[in-house]
C-alpha cells in the first residue's frame, strides 16, 4: 500500500511539472496561475499543495530540472560533439515544451524575485567538459582557456536563442547557431581540425567551417 501511494505521488508530481511547463511556456510566469496548472494537470488543490506550496515553488522546480529535460544523442566527446550539442539544444528548444519553459523561466526569473545563474553555470560546465576533451585531442588553439570559452559560448548562445525567439519563434535558430559557430570557431579551433568540423545540424549533412 505504501508503495502504491509513493508511486501515485510521483505520478502526480510529474503531471504537475508537465502541466506547469506547458502553461509557463505559453503564458510566462506572470500569466500563469495555480488554477491554470491544476486544470491542465487535472489534480486537486490538495494534490497540488502537497507537492508545491506556491507558483514560485513550481517555477523553481521547473528551472532546477532543466538538464533533466534534455537527453543527448550518443557521440564521441570533443569539439564536434560540443557543436552538435548546441544544435541539439536548438532542436529541443523548438520541440521540447518542458525544456523551453525552463529556459523561459530562467530568463524571466526576476519576475518572481530570483536572480540565480545556476542553470547557466551548469550548461557552461557541460560545454567545458567537451572542451577539456577537445584539448586532450589537440583540437583547440594553444591560447584558448576552456572555462572562459565555455562561459563565452553560454552567453553567446543564450543571446542567440532569445533573439531567435523574439524574431521568428526560434524557427531560424539552427541557422543562427551556424552563424554563431562560423565566427567563433576560428578563434578556438586548431587550424588542423577546422576543415573537418561540421557547423550545421547533423541531419543537414556535411558543411565545413
């Protein structure tokens, strides 16, 4: 019986987060209410407040789970995988409601009195790990600092996706990511590997920098 209650609680919490992501994505933090989330999740008030005491608590949970909403495809670590990750994230932003909502909330978190850069640092760390492997493989220029460039890439990518969202609803995000790499790559990649790197989505076929 205890196991059944636990499983039900897990399913309820998951339903709330899924519904909240859909509403936050469509309406933003200010336009979202507990009532809307409850209706979308089809949960009772008691079920809602058992898991989350406020709208802000739900928003914070969605942001905190940001990386859990994305599953990367398999691939060999290094500079090409870093590039591929940025295109994969672009696709996720176009199609993954929970990831898209978490990103929107992270950008708009001052609306609910937060200023937490943790999601940005977490993605910068993901990027840094690929750059460390790229360094070991001799793919980076000697003057590149892996941690510094990871932060630069995170900031550049964030601005790129926001601009794309405002201008086309992210329809042109892959093309903007290609342009981003066209300018960034010569500053970080060793000349011996630039010609082998593809700076378009994997499904788009080969395209040398």
